[in-house]
C-alpha cells in the first residue's frame, strides 16, 4: 500500500474519532455518561456572590472519612488524613466528618493547590494553646460545614509558636486560601491571640449561628467577605470585620449580625454593600468605615453607639432602614485612611439618599448630621436628623466653599440642629422646602406642618433643643397654604 493511501486512511479514522467524541460530549447523558461540573465555579451558580457549593450545607457524608477526637488521641476511619504529634493533618481533597474533643492540637489542611476539602463539624471541641484550631496551609478551597443541631467550640491560646508566627497564622480559624462556612449548626470561636476568623483570600459565610470573641479583629479577610443566611455575634477589643485589599469588598445579603467592638465595626479598604438582612453595631470608633463606597439598598442597619456612623468618600442609600446614634458625625462623606495607609485615588465625595430611611440622633455632641466634602443630594426616602442646637453643628454640612451643593429633589425631610453655621439647600433643588433659623427651641417640642384644611402632613418631636429647622416634602410643591406649628404656636 502506498504511503499516500495510508495517510488518507489515517485522516478518515481521525475524522470519525473526532465525530464520535463530539457526539458523546453533546449527548453524553443519553449514553449514560455524566459531565463533570464544578459546582463551585461562578458560571455554574445562580448568584454572582455565592456558588452552589457555598450554599450546600447538607452534603452527603456517606463516603466521608470519619475523624473522632478523643482528648489527646485521635481515631481516623477512612483515607486522606493522618495524625502528626497532636495535630490532625488532612492531606487529600474530599469529605471529612469531625467530632469529639481535642485537648491541645490543630486540624491542618495541607493538600494540592487544586484540591477542595469539605469538613463537617459535628460536635467538635478543639483547643490549641499555641496555634490556630483549624488551619489551612494549602488547598483550592475549604468548606467548613456546621452539622444540624451541633454545637462546636474552638479556643486558641494567648501566644502562638515561632513556626506558626512565621507562617503568618493569626486567627483561631486561619486559611491561606478561600474558605466557606455554611450549615445550620452553631460555632463558638474564642481567640485569645489576634483574630477569631482570618482568611488570606476570600471568605464566604452562608449559614450557621456563629459567635466570635477576639482580642484584635473578630473576622478578617484580605480579599472579600460575602455573607447570607447566617447569624453572627461578634465581640472584639479591636475591630469587628476587616477587609484589607483595596480591590476587595464586603457584601451582605441576608441574616443577622450583632457586634460590640472597641474600634470600628466594619473597616474596609474596598466597597461595602448591604442589600438586606439586619446589622446592629455598637462601636468605639466608626460604625462602618470604607475607603471607597458604602452602598445600602435594603435591610436594617442600626449603629447604636459609635464616634462617626458611616464614613466613606461615597455613601448612597437607595432602600432599607438606617439609624445612627453617633458622638461625632452621623454620615461623613470624606477622604480618610485606614491604619495609616495612603489613598492613591481621590474619589469625588458625595452623599445621596434615593430611598429608604435615614435617622440620625445626636443630642449631646457638636458634630454634624451629614457632613460631605462634596455634594449632598436627596432624591427620595425619609430623612430625620436631630442634633443639639447649642453647638456649631449643622444638620446637613456640604463643602460650599469648594463647589459642593445641597440639592433636595424629593423625599420626606424634617431635620433640626444649630443655626450658627446652617446653610440653605440650593435654589436649583427640584422640591420646595422650609428653612428657618429660630431662637432656641426646647427639647421635646413638637413640630407640626398642616395644610390649609388643618390636616397634618408632617410631624416630628426632636429629642434635643434646636435653633434651625429644615422641612421638605412633595406636598410643598402644591400651590395651597401651609401652617407650621412649633410647640403649638404658628
């Protein structure tokens, strides 16, 4: 047979093989062949922020390796894990069930960079005197699942050993790679050294009742933190939630977060986005501090104690319910730094209210309600500000000397404060307003606005004495008369 005929036959065989492979790929399930799908890939998820694996807190444990902690001993049933000194080392991707009590040791994940590891905590109580209780040295991603009805406790010591410090480990739960915490059980983390939960990459929390007590930061992530359907109770002698990466972000969708901290509640170099759920913050410094943007489009945010409430160059509220009880400014749209880091990009400062409600009450301080180095724009929503009128505060402060303006284009606005530095909204505003400087009005005096028929269309009783009043609402754009009563007097 000539060589040319041999080549022709080879080409025909190759074409047939390619056709068969194409048919199998396109119709594999019809032939009983299942495609391998990475359920942790973003393209295979219904959500931009959470993958299918992130949301799966009840995965099948039938083929999982069982690890039973027996104080100073460990029993392993299955492959992929070994004991080393007092530690349990998981060295292969797969599923593991962890239960029992470990007196002084760590659960260490050290696998290939492409491996995913699932660990089910089912009544685990882990103490480690000089290292993280759970540490991820290397993996693609680790899923820490809290078994239904389980109570799990992790406690780390006050000082870490030299090898651990050299590795950069600084949390009771620590990961060099991505981590997800899910499930429906409970987890109690006590960190006597630095952070409670610390992840060098991205941290996702999609379930569970999680309590963290830490001396530095309760939850710390370098890249981003995404939360839904979880209940978090955070306490710290430092900050509550910290995101370091300037390109990172904090995204909160649903659930509940309660935090009591000595420093900032939420502190991030990137954006903060809240779309739902409930957050309650009691902070020694700022409630939420971002170097870029704070975007609130749903949920309920209560900053019950703080120096300044919301602080970022750009702050936008489009829906939800926000209440702030500050010692300083309630909302501060300004440029600042986090822990001495210099900003490389100057974003034009602005505060915008497009919907929802914002309430700021500061009965003692001399700070402003809303303070912006740029514009303040109210397009819709409900705004209530109550400040002490004795000081040089301004209910709404904008940088008029450097081109900043205050626009009211809609919304239900009734704010009180001091008259000394009060400035009127822009004449280019789309909604009419009442702006009055007064003699000092005592705290507890009711402000009432009525129409020509005597119907009350707005009413508010400030908790602090005031000497300046601003009212604006859609009804004022009508042509009829209105009557303003302060303490019953027109």
